[in-house]
C-alpha cells in the first residue's frame, strides 16, 4: 500500500483544515520544511495541495511546488486546477501527477483532454459528502453521485483516484473503510484520504487491498509516526 504524506498549502503555509473548512485551520509552518521532513523520514512520493487555488485565491503556490520538487521525490499535486493552462503550469512547476477534482464535474471536456494528453499522470479527485461530489474547495455539492463519477472516470481511462470523505477530513475520526472499498469496485486504484487517525486504520485499509492512503493531520500531530506507517504498509 502506497503512503502519500500530505502537504496542504494555504497562503504559503503548510496547514491542516478541519472538515475542509477555510476558517478551521492549523498552521504547521513552512511547507518546504515539512516536505523535507517527510522525505528524510522515508517518503517516496508527496501529495501537495494548493488550498489557496481550491478556494479561488492566489497564493504563490507554484514557486513553493518548485522548491518541493527539488527535494528529489515525485510529487502528486491538486487544488485549483480548472483549465488545461493551469494543468500545464502545474506540471511545469514540478508535479509528476496532477489530481483533478472540481473540473471533473464542471468541465468534463477538460478532464477528457487532460487524460488524452497526459494519460496515467492524471488522477481523479473524488471528494464525497453524503455520496455526492464536493467541489470548489468542498464549499459546494455537485449534482453528481460520487460512485457514478468513479465509474465514468474509469471508463475514460483513468487508473488512479484520490477518494476523500469530506465529513472526516482533518478530524482524526477514523477512515471510511467501507466507502473506500466500495469506490474500489469501480476498478480504480483508490488512494484513501480523510480521517486516518492511527495504525489500525492503515491495517484495515491494507487488509481490504486498498491501493494507497494519504496521511495528513495524524503525522503532523504525531498520532502516527511515518516510519511506523511504512512498517504497516
């Protein structure tokens, strides 16, 4: 099972949000320092998110991404990507893979074009609340079923998807194993995200054959030590 330490960046700072809410933020300092820490502790890939972009704000994200990419491990990056031009810029800034969320629901033609151009470098971001897709920094619910979208993404040729239970993200309440496994029934390689609180969550996901997991607040608070997580995965 692949582990993706997360670095969510808002206004140039590494943060964690509670339930994805803009005003429920904990600041963890310089994002490049955080990235360096996870790489030093054995991270083989990083999950780096432009929260400013997701909320429709400017935050100088690409400069920070360039610095993180120089650390020498692959970077998977999402947040605020709603056009081909923005996707191109994210790759130029150093991303190895990009995660597309809002654009999938609002502009499926952009998703199609991105998959045609970049293939396996495009990852679907399936953020769900009460079974529906959450978009625009999780501030709105789209009129689309999350599982149905997963099936559409697979049919389009996407292999991997980040599946986030918005109602658990950043809360350390436990990962939604059942819905993560169900999303895997689409045929996608599912990367679980949201609510991971301890090694037991990781064991539960691994036992169910889940492809990967994003580690957020738990590794920042010390509830999970990254080296211990690698021992489970």
